[in-house]
């Protein structure tokens, strides 16, 4: 293992610890196109209501295999929400 790889692992572990201490949930948002900042803010707000932590940090991924919409993965279990799920939750 190269030292650079070791540093990357240490940085990732430190990020996990910092997120745990600050009650931050990291959510990965996959979409076909880049999302606008106002859309990301709304997604973070909705994810925060669902997950309960005080803070939500979004990581965005462009996934050309999606036909449309978005997929949000969050938590250690990799829980997943789709745009349809969010729309249904909004109606409740």
C-alpha cells in the first residue's frame, strides 16, 4: 500500500468521526444531470427531516444509467430514496 492511499484512508476516517461528532449525515444524490443549488438545498432539507440529524451534507454523482429523476442514498445501511418516494412523502 502506498503512503498516498494510507493518507486517503486516514482522511476518510477523520471525516467519518467529524460527521459523527457534529451529527452530520452524508447523503449521496445521483442524477442524470447536474442539479441546481436551489434543488440541492431542497433535497438536503427533505433528507434532514427523514434522517433526523441536525446537518445533512450532500455529495452529488452524475449517473447516466438513470432514465430520469434522482436517487438519494444515506446512512451506514445505504438506505435509498427515489424522487417518487420524496413526492409521496411531500403529499403526507
